[in-house]
C-alpha cells in the first residue's frame, strides 16, 4: 500500500486508469529535515546550555535549580511545537507546571540527594496535562499529547538528576567531564554539514567526546583512574546527546525556531540521569 497516491489519481475517471502510485521514502513521514545538517540554532542552544550548567554547578544547587527552572520553561514552550502536539497550549501548560515543580523540588529539598520528590513533580505535570486536555471540546490525540508531555518532562527531570553531583567537589569535577564531552560532541556534529562526511560524523562525535573527556579528566583529577573514566564518560554522553538530536531533528517541528532551541536544550538535559548513574559507580556522590 503506497504512502502517497499519485496526484493524477483524482482525474482517473476522466482520463482512464492510473498506471501506478508514487511511493515516498520512509523519511518523508517525518519531514524533510536532514538530521545530519541540523539548523545552527540547535547546536548553539546546546552549547549555551552546557556553558550555563557548568557555570551554575560551581555556584551550588540553589542557582543550579534556578537555571533548571528557566530551561524547563524553554522546553515547555518549544518541545510541544517540535513534536506537533495536539492541544498545544494545554501541553505547554502541563509541561511548564511539571518542569517548574521539578526545579523547585530539587532546589528546596534538603538531604544528600534532593531527588526524593522528583517523581511526584513529574506525575503532577502529567496529570495536569491530562485534565487540561479533557477540558477541551475536542479530545482527540490525547495519548499523543500525553506522550509529548512525558518526553518533555523526561528531559527536565533528567537534567535535575545532575543536582546531586553539585553537592560534592568530586561530583562537580565528574560533572565537568560529562559537560565537556557533550560540548565536544556538539561541535563535532557540525562536521555532518560537510558533504563528504555526512552521516559518518557520528564517528567524529565519538572520538571528540572521548578525547575531550580524557583530557578534562586528567586536568581536574578524578579518583586515580582518570583516563578510563574520562574516555568512557566523554564518549558516552557526547554520543547519547547527539543521537537524541538526530532522532528528534527529523520531525517537521525542527524547522521552527522555538522547536530548535528546545531540541538543543532538551538533548543536553536528557543524559543527566546517565551521568548520575555513572557518578554513583565512580563514588563521587554525597553519602
């Protein structure tokens, strides 16, 4: 069964049978955005977010949580547009409310990790979106709207998972390695704009993330095994972040500036839970 009928199909009755149907490539289902050549605002937003996270990590969890609130609002504005959510205002409101609650919980909660109320904040955001959608006269695509809210809040809450790393000096150093690897990956993904490299730029991203992580780990000094830690962490987070941009960069909403900015911000926050898990293995977390 073809994806798109031949334009001549409408006149088949007048001019005779149509000889066949025109089949579009599968990528046409997602839009005509080439994810190996993402718009420059996507990369710019990612790099600015990385720099802001690094700066506020030094200032402590309070300022870090305040930055997270700002980033949550950016994601709430642009992520539903990026994903083409139905009931745009309702999804934006639910994502914004949940994101601000996430930032508030990690900023105001005391204790060794500050993530105890994080699931509750995300759940409130999801519930708010659900009921706001039910207030609309047309309730179609409710599941899709909930999915967009869920992925947006997943980005914000994953970014919140970085907060425990800001509570100890070894954690901050470990966080710097991850952020440096992501920054290197963000710059390296620009090589995809070179025609002869194209999709092979992911190899450049992996190498850049690994090399940068190794260099930064040696510079800041991480628990003796700085070489393997830096290589692995830098390559992993750089590849994860860029891969997420490649996936979401294929959707039509990636042509809109708010969607581009949200894509850059969200894919920097998304690897946060991965950095937290590796920080736990490296024993740089409090307690």
